C-alpha cells in the first residue's frame, strides 16, 4: 500500500497520537475500576472523569485544527470521524465506570474482567496504530482484523453473561443494575469496532 503524502511531523498526526493516549489511559483505568473494591471505585471513578475531560479537550483540539487547516493529510470528514469516534470510545468507557459506581451492584459476572481486558487491548492497539498512522501498510489491515476479532470475543462473552443473568433467579433490581453495566461495556467494545472500520476506510482511500 502507498504511504501518506504528508510527513510524520504533520501536526494532525501528533494531535491524533496525543488523543489516543487518553483512550489508552481510560481503558487502563476501567480495568482498575472493575478490580477495585466498591469503596475504592468512587475515587477511581473521579480519576476516570478527569481522563474523559482530557480526552474531550484533545478531541476539540483536533477538530479545531481540522477547521483551521487549508490542507490535511487526508479527507477532512475522515479526520473528523476518526477523532470523534475515539472520543466516543472514551465516553462509553467512562459511562461504564460511572454506572458501576452509581448503581452499586451486589456482584458482577466474573467475565466482566475479561471484557474489560479486551477493551484495554483494543485501546492499546488503537494507540499503537495512531503512532504509525503517517503511513498505510499491512499493519493497518492487521489492526482492523484484530479489533474485529476482539469484538467478536467480547460479544460472545456479553451474550453469555446476559443469559446467565436472566437465568440466575437474581432479584429483578439487581438484574437491571447489572444489565445496564453490561450494556455500556458492550457499547464500548462496539465503538472500537466502528473506529476500526473508519481507519480501514481511510486506509482503502489512501492506498
């Protein structure tokens, strides 16, 4: 595949790299939130909100750069979509952490830790992809394939957890609390797949 025409020092690449770091930080924090005790989760959730705020600022910085630039290394709408979807991923991660703290479920399925780890892996892969996004090569294709595979794993775990939840005979309020948390967790994984699809679309256009 062909290389981008712009050099790696183009400011938009640096801004996207910086934004993706907040994405990785949020995913790391989510694994900490799920592993923590209910008492510890509240303070960790405050840290999560701080990461989400920084991620919002990073997204706004990218979008301002897009609006102010006459020329960009690739399509203006694609840069906008890429940055906005990274921000969506952080928002869903933050929502999951918030739901866990606000609803205070009595217990969570064991597999939520596995899904949180999948989200962390997706975030790490995305951050690595943004580090080399000045060029389009086979690694970009490999990234999208791996993200799709991780989403499939998470989707299977989600369906299994929801089935077990409804078959458990647990109090209806507890079922609702847990289901809301699982739904936001699933939304976070789905957002990564949508992000990977945008990256793949850019790769196809620029190759």
